[in-house]
C-alpha cells in the first residue's frame, strides 16, 4: 500500500500527466493519429548540411572535456560529410547558445581557439547567446555581456543569412534578464522576408531556450514570446537548447503550427522525471549534437550523434517530408501518443545485484520497450517490513549503447530484499513491473 505522501505524489503525477497529454495534444492537432514516421529514402540527396548543437559550457581550460568534444564535433562532421555518397560538404555549424560557462573572456578565447583551429573554408559559424553568456554580468557585475561576444565571435548578436537557398535566422537574449525584448519584432520581420521568397520552403530559426510547450523540456526551460512569433510561420524549423534534455527522447522533435527540435547538450544530457520530480542528469557521462540535411524539395533528415560513444542513436534518424506543408507534420504529441504503447520487459529479464568497493548495492536490469523505449523506471526496494529505497530513475536515452541499466541503492544491511521496477513510456503509459528478490 502506498504511504499518504507517495499516494499523493502518485495521484498528482497521474493528474499532471493527463493534463500535459491533453495540453500538448491541443497544440499538436495536425498530422492525425497512428501515422508511422518514414525513413529517409535511399536516394535522399542533400543540397545543404549543418551541425546543430548547444550548451558547450566552456570554462576556459584547454583540457576540459567539453572543449575536446566541441573540437571533435568538427572532425566528426567533416568525416561524415566527406564519406557521404551524394553530398560531401559541411555548410554550417549552428550553436544555440551557452558557449561559455560565465561569459568570461578566457572562456571566449577558448571558444575562438577551438573554432579557428577546426573550422574549414566553406563552413559558416552560426551563433547566438544563451543565458550563461550573461552569468558574469548578472551575478558579479562583470563586463557587459555583449562586449566579449562581439570581440571574439561576431559584432552582430542576431543573424539572418542564406546558405544554398535556405534562410537561417538566429536571435540572442536582449539583456541579462534572459528575455528577448523587441528582438521578437525583428524576428517577425525577418520571417516575413524569408517566407515571402518561397512560402513552401523550410526556414531554419534558432535561439537558446525552447519555444514554450513544444519539445521535451519546453515546460520549464522555455520562452513564450518566441513561440508567439514562430507559430505564425508553418515553414519554420526551429532549433533550441537550454534544458540539456535528452535529444534521443522522441518528445525532442515536435510538430504543430511549426517544427521544433531540441539540441540536447555537448556538456551532458538531462531529463525530467514525471514532470514533478525535477531535472536529473543521466547516470552516465553523456552528450549529443545533430547533423541536419535538407534536399532541393524541402525534405529534411536529422540524425542525433552520441559524443561519448561516437555513434549515431539508432532511434533518432528522423525524416521530415517538407514540414512547410501542414499535412506532412506527424511528429506531434497527439500522433506520437497514439503510436506509443506500454513498455514491457523481455521474458528473460531478471534483476542482478553486486556490491561495490564502497559497500553500496548496485542493481542492474534490462530496458523495457514498447513502441518506444521506457522513459523512466520507478524503483522500489523493501525489506519485507518497510521500504528502504524508492526513486524514479531516467532510462538509457542518454546513450546510444544498449546496455543494462544500473541503479545505486546505497549501503544496505545484509539480508533479503524485494525489488519492484515499474517502467513508464515517454508519453506516461505505465508498463507491468519487473519483480524479484535480491540478497545482500
């Protein structure tokens, strides 16, 4: 039986899950239901290719793993491009903010160093400022945040450029209070210009925070004023960061009045547990970016790359038929919810136990899968009398390697324990629990 506190949390979770399902569905009515996403055709031929990333969080130290990942991203993208049978160029690298940790000059110097040493001729840098570019100014009254950005990156904090016939529009925060001010008017004006040229061609827009109530993470890491502008333009394909939320989660791609994609983070991937338990980093080192390609007809392919394991996520090879056309948009909450099924463990699934050098008990178990892999697992451990451990943990969406999941239960007394692991899908559909006993 659930304790009063757990019963309350469980009830609130169910209510909020239902509310968000309804709310997102209202904003995602186009595209119908039970429409299965297609894969890119074998003859898909790009006319443009760019990398999309965010949240690098450089601290200015050359041996920082984030700086290494950023440098490696260039090499990985160039290698991918050169090996492509139909198109071998990398036209741009898009950075959706939080290039630095504080906006300090030494951090910008490191950013500039990595770019200057790895960027090749023919590739454009497309950057906007995130909230971390303002940390120094906001918290310790450092230099004006725009000074270092303009010195080391670009005199302009907004961008509107055309590459191979495709428009790219990016906006930075207007000040240290993390808002866009009058810049949304500028965004609106630029979108009118871009869409007037060809109403049936996608336009790529990018900024740091997610547009509110779109992609995974946009409930609590978002900006409504951006969404208000973007929803007037069905041609928009938007990229954003800020949340660090796993870009391998199916909710990271959203299509409603426009199309939006979360970029994850080079600095480490996070998620949200049941909407109410707060943000949580994955249990292992992680990071990601995307390679985006478009063909002459406006069709788009997006592939998400695992920067730790150096491979693409199998479940994140997205193919978008020209999203400027409303009937092509099927990655909406309503359709994905209709495809989703309750996750289940394999018949052979069992719970294994080890004790590490710190005398902490570690349990491992396989992933539960339905149409999508489970998003999270509620783990409950009891000693026959009382519950000694209870927590909801993220799935393995942070890694492209399919391994068993591990949960550290801490130091337990010797004895026999009952373990129950209940999986939940990305769209809050509950699966049957895996149960077992462990001996410590």
